[in-house]
């Protein structure tokens, strides 16, 4: 192996250290004392139940929540609801809810680019599809997302859900799962055809016991020069449909290192996303209800008000 110069060696060591960095301000959270902050509408409402994954953006002086509502046991499609809040705690449903009901919309996330909002969502049978909006309320379906293998062939028939998108330097990156068995990554320049980076997953369940059964990636954020993937996972010890929140780090979006302290939030909280709150982040988990978590230590070094210790940590 060739010898490295001192600067190259230092750069390599720093890169290795950075790859293992899991800053506490984005992984160590405590629950808001009055959780949940948003719940289903009730038995007589169109949103008698809500489902994973909703999405929250903090912009224009308000928090904006999109969520999936449905009536358990009915054959109707999953519909899109919208609510707003001045503080991210007390929410007001839009009077025109559901704001979209033409197609099945579930497990969605939103990326704003320029003046357009891009919603990546699961459709019926866990087929990922794309919707767009310019006002957060009126959404236009652009169609099913066309994902191809590295050689250009279409994916095998079957579900490909929990789409999580990231836009960077003119390229779209799309993380998706198949049957919650693993996470793959595809890219696109035009959002019409997406091509796998590799046909092998970039993130798999296990061998760690906490995520050995199933995983699905909710969100990828950039922080201090690295990428952080927030994903929900389950294992036999959790019981049926009980998920935890976990995190992994990467320098290239492809090779991921799981946090040794996973899970960062214990059952039953899933579909968690980070939302910027001024100089810090807060986390919302979204399955059956929306719960809020504050960073354990605020940037000032103080514990956030109106939060309490998480007994599961």
C-alpha cells in the first residue's frame, strides 16, 4: 500500500472521524410533555384514523402539516389532509380537508424547490407516485415514479414505497423500500426516469437486533457535511407493527454507518422526521398520532422548556 503524505493522512483520519460523528443535537431527543400534538379526527370524520408518514415544513412563519386520513374498514382511498400551526404544537385543520382525494396518497414527504412543492408518496399497492403544488393546497398528480435498474430495465413487479427524496446540485436522489425488506437509492435529472445507483440495497435490516425484521427510510438530511438517514425499524421483541426510530450516517449517500445508540426513540414511534426550528431541530413521529420531541440539549446548553426525560432512553 503506498505511503500517505502527512496532509493526506490527516485528511483521511478526519474523514474517518467525521463518518462516525453523530451530533447529540440531531439524535438525542426528549418528548414534549403534552404529546400527542395532533390526532385523528374521530369516528365520524373522514380522518377517523391517520397513517404514516406525514410531513411538516416550517416556512413563512408557520408549520405546515400534510397527513393521510382514512376510515378504518372502509374501501375508500387514503386521502390527503392539511393543517397549520404557529408553534408546531397547536394545529388547525384546513376547512377544505381533504385537500386531495382523487388518488391514494399515503406515507408522503415534500421537497420544495424554487416555487414548486414536490410530494413523493405511496399510492395504491405501495406504488410510489409524484404530485406537485405551488400553493401547498392544490396538488396535481404527475404519475407513478418510474424506477429502473442500473441496466435500464424496469424493476420487478411489486411494491416500492416510503419514497424519500433529496435534491442536490442538479440531481434528485430517491430512497425507497420494497416490502420493508431494505432501502435502495435511485437518481434522476428529469424526474421522469429514475435509475438505481446500484441494484443492491444501500441500507439493510440487521445484523443489529433492533432492526433485524424490517426497515423503511423516512428522511435524509445534510448536517455538518454529512448525510443522516432517519429510518423506522422493528424486530420480534417489539411485537406486531411496533416501530422504533433509528439513524445512520454517510459521507456519500450510499455507504451508511448505523448509530451505535440506536434506537433513538423507543416503540411505538415511527415515521420520524427532523424539522428545523430556528437554530435547532425538533423531531416529529407520525403513526396513528403525531408526537413531538425536542433536542435534549438546546444550542444554548439549556434543556428545552415543556419537555421531559424519555424513560425509554
